[in-house]
C-alpha cells in the first residue's frame, strides 16, 4: 500500500464518521457571530486603528520583513520597546513576544518544568499546552475536573505529599475558548498559597487569550481585574483575537524571559514576525492604553447579557457563560450541524463545534458576540434560533 493510499484511507475514515475538517472561506456579507474578533478591530469599527496602523507603517524603517530568527537577525529595538510597553501595561516585570499563542504555550510547558516536576492542568486546557506537556521533562501531568475547586485541592494535596521537593505547575485559562466560562482564579490561588505559602513550589500559569481586551481595566485581562498579578508565575496574552493582530506574549520575571530566550525552541529556531506585524500589535496596545476600546468593551458585555436574557431553548442547553463566547449544546454532531447550517442560510456566520474538538455529548454551536455586532443583529439571531426550534418569534422593541 502506497503512502498516498494510506493517507486517503485515513481521510476516508474521517469522512465516514462526519469528522473531516475543511478550509472554508466565509461569505463576506454574513453577519459575524463566529470569529474571535471580540472588539471588532478587524472589522475596523474604530477607524483610528486602521489610520494609526497605516501611519505607523509609514514611520517604520523601509524594511518591513523579519529577515530571520530573533536570536540572529530578527530582533530590533522596536520589538524590545514594544515588549516593555506590553509588560508595563499588564503590570509585569518583563514580556517576550512569540509568533503565536500555540508557540508560546508549547515553548513554556516544554522547557520550564524541570526533570521530575509535576504539571496539573484543567481538563479543558488548550491543545497548545498539551503539545508542550508532550515534550516536557515533567515527571507527571495530571488533569483536574474543569474549574472544580474541590477536585483541584484533592490533587494538590496528593501531589504536595508525594512530591514535596518538586515544582508544581498549574495550567488554566481565564476564559475557556469553547465553553466561555471563567476560571475560579481566586480560589485556585488561595489553595496554592495554603500548601506553598511562600510560593516556593507552586506556580500558576494563566492563559488570557480570550480575555485580553475584553476584561479588566482598559482590557488588561482577568488577572488584572482580580489584582492577582503578583500571584501568577506566567501569563499568556494573544494578539490575534480581540487585538486584530497576530502573535502572543509571555509575561513573567526577567529570569523567565532569559530562560525562554535560551531554551524555547519555537523562539530560537523560527523566523520572527515582521515589522508590519509588530506595528499592528503596537497600535492595538496604543488604543487600549488611550481607553478608546472601553466603550466597545462595555458594548460587548451588554450584547452578551442581551443574548442570554432573550434566548429560550426547548432542546439542548445554553452553556453557563458570562463571556462573549456562548454555546448551544445539542445532542450529537448532526444536530449542531443542522442548527449551524440553518443559521448560516439565514445569513449568520456561526460554526458547529464537534467531537473530538469537544467531548462526545458536548457538541455545540459556538456563538461569539463582538464590538461590531448590534443589538438588532443579536435579537435577529435569537429569533432565528427560536424559529429553528419552532418557538414563536419575539418581536424586538424599537431601538
């Protein structure tokens, strides 16, 4: 059997169980309730972002590309100044930019845990963390039930007794990308301090990818909103969601930054991002610092509450999320595909999320609210969901 036949056989199996993945081009006229563009900056709802970006590009050196790995020719004073700006904004000692959030998480978890250390992670943690753990030197990687404080403490107690001299790293997200719920960070910090009061062995690593720009003062994130900056070993913020750019940053101590520069393979052996990408990140942070996104941030949360207050589901479940990420859970892949297809045909861009991306029995239509959405659009979306389930449509009040 040739390799091509083997590959095609594997794809055929996925087609048979309706789990084949495809690249699609979204219709430009569709109303976006799918993307991670939470503040609507990609849709240019604030013209100052586009204007500032074009101005920044014109002021850059004539070279817009990268030219190499950051450890060779890809570094610049421009990037280092941007890292200082980001670190100051988020209240961190230092910052290190990576090409993507996936690279950043993979680098962090594959290199920082030392031989025999323990990683404890929320069972719904992102695939990038799993990638890092897969190549990590950690002796144990243990999951705890999603956001379950009691299960977390049970595992912490066992680990602290079995591995008293080892480092214990805890991996969570502030806003979970598929469920949209928020981690109980304060409770997790309290438990870690109970077992390691001087932070001598317990280290919390927080992925803020889906809270950047959306939560906290000026969009600084949930760690900042809860005043927990000093309790977190490392934070990850991404730029490709609410900030309409690409790449990610790891925030932490200067020692952590230097360690990653020396040991993080995704940083060392990859061509760094271009000046044009760095310029976009800078302009996004300039908007956050100036407070220009604060009204958008408030609008997003208003839309989220509106959606949750109005929707009625005779079948399935609305996930308990207060974030802009909402999920309508139905029974099986075909049901969520049917609802997504119905809404797509009505002009709404939503996506079905099927297993294995989410567990079997937890398939859902993922709905995201954005700064570029209107109350009228949200009401129309809710009415169409009601129509799918044959619920009488509620006519929106005039807005």
